C-alpha cells in the first residue's frame, strides 16, 4: 500500500482514540476510496492487524 494511504489510516486511528469519530471516518474512508483494487487486500490485512490502534486495547 502506498505510504500516503498508510499514513491516513494511522491518522484515522489516532483520531478515533481521541473520540473524533466523524473526522476519523472521513479520513479513513477517503484513504480507502483512493486505494487501488490491488491495495484493498493489504488495507484489510493492515486494519485486522491494527484493531488495537483504533480501540486503544490490545487485541
């Protein structure tokens, strides 16, 4: 996945932890919408591996 998309997902996680859920969804959705079809599986894998980044819990 491109670094810009990874950075956006990481920023979305940070916004989620700060209870800025609308902003987090906006950033995350924009990143996913910009991703190519080839990047989608990697994004899904990244999200699955980083659930705790969004929830603040070890997972």
